[in-house]
């Protein structure tokens, strides 16, 4: 019997164009890695894994070629399956993260998602509060395998754009009523404010990022049952790290619970 090699859980960020996926990726990675000012047709999926600052383009033929971290726009989605990026980020000690193209992009075929979604263990779907959970989003999500519904999160972004607290409650209540049964949880967030305050515990709570990380930890624990603890590299030494960061609060605890032996960080290549 062929046994798949051990691996970390994989999270895909999905949603329609300009819903906040790349901003969320930058929040979770705690650095400005994912491009946020590109057109819907410029980039294929971007797969983040633990590494040392290298990127490669995976062609639809299966071949790979190096690509500059600062020149991703040269990757033609027509012949590029994904861009695989190896960087140093706390969250990547626990998971791989995939920033998907916008589902509303007419130039992206359904093959784009059908190739990647079978490889991931959960999805964080971003929907903007000012036009939350459109029919086109629901139609796309209904095509996803039902097992992903149980582990995935629906994130209502741009909550800071709502004019009043009453508007925010109404949007969240409607989205939970319409989509709650298809997700593990539905959460609100104000992403720009969360990024601005990502080293401030109070700001993270006020923006919804704190609640997101708690639910994400719980969802990852459930999804982690599909994965082997041996896949987890040793977490950074947070005892000597300055400050309190967003993902540092959950990553070491997940690593410790899996009793992973300490080993050196990767020195070259990508995980």
C-alpha cells in the first residue's frame, strides 16, 4: 500500500476579487508578502510554505522554474499552475497557506480551483461586508466537497466600512443565517486595522483578528487529525522573541501538543 508522506495542514484563502484575501495573507504571515494591488487576471494561486526566501513557478506541464519574489506579475496564469513561495513566517511552522485567485475572475477556468482544492484541509472564504455572500459566492462554494465545509471559516471583511454597529450586526446576522450551515464558523474582521495593530493584543481583539486566531486554532486541531505530527518543524524560540505577534500566540502551542522533537530550521530550499 502506498502511504502519503507526512505533511502540515493546508489552508486556502478564497473569495471573489478584492474581498481581502491577499490582505488576510499578509496579516497571517505578518509581513507584506502577498500582492494586494493586482488585477484579477494577473496571478495564479500563490502557495506559501516555510523556506528561506525563494520562489518558483510551477507550470501546467509539471516543470518548475525560479521566479523573483518581486516580479510575480510575469507569471502567466494561462500556463502557470501556481507560484510556490518559501519564506520565514511563524504561521508556516504549523501550516501551508494558499492565496487563491478571485472566484469572480472570468479569465480563470474552474481547473484553477479543481487542481488546488483537493490538496487543502480547510478554506477561509473572504466576503466583503458591503456586498456579503452574493449568489455567485454561494454557487461556487456549493461545488466544494462537503468535508471542507466542516473545517472552513467564512470571514466577513470590511466591517470597518459599515456605518453603524446596527449595520454590522444586521450583515453578520444575515450572512450567518444564509451561509452558517456551510461553514464551521462565520466571523467579522476589519483587516487594515488588524494589520496596523497586529502587535497590540487589544487592537487584535477590537478588529476581530483575535477571535479569528482562536477559531483558526480550533479548526486546525480538527484538520490536523488528517496530518502527521512529524511534518511539523520546530517552532521558533518565542521565549526570547521580542513583542507579541498574532500567530506566535497559537503556533508554539500547536507544535508542543504534537510533541515534535526540536530540530534546526530549514537552511536551504523550500519545505
